[in-house]
C-alpha cells in the first residue's frame, strides 16, 4: 500500500531546500509519510521548512550525527581516518536512524560526507 511508504529527504543546502521542498509537499499531499533531515546548516526558521512541517513532514534529528559533523569530523586530519569514521557513522548511526523510523526511501540531491 502506497500510504505506508516512509520517505526521508536529506536537505543539505539552501538550493536543496529550494528544489526538494515542492517534492516533499507533493509526496505529503499524496498521503506518504515524509521525514526530512537538515544535514548542513540549520534552516529550521526558513519559511519553506515551516511550510512542509505544516503539511505534516517531520524533522528527524540525530544528536550523534550532529556532534560528529560539528565537533569531531573536522578534527580528524587523516583522510583515511575520516573516511573510516564517516563509514562507521553512516553504517551504524545512519542505519539505526532509518530502521528506528521505518524509512523505506531516501531522497537526496547530492551525495557525500
């Protein structure tokens, strides 16, 4: 059943929000469960984020991921160590977030760290 599908949208930048918010809104109005994560700057006060939140989209946060990217990742000097740490956070913390919220689909405009 299509209404049981949960979609997670990753919003990294101002442009991501600009391009993906209409898709979030359309999916939400189609009865899909929509979640989003602000992976870059904190855009929670942006009018477009308010718009999709009012439509029923839910902002997911992970304090572990936030702490990693804001306080730990930049201190890792070695590219190899940073890649290992990124993979660990992705595989362990990221998968936990997806499973915990029963996410079926992840939508992102860009990929990377």
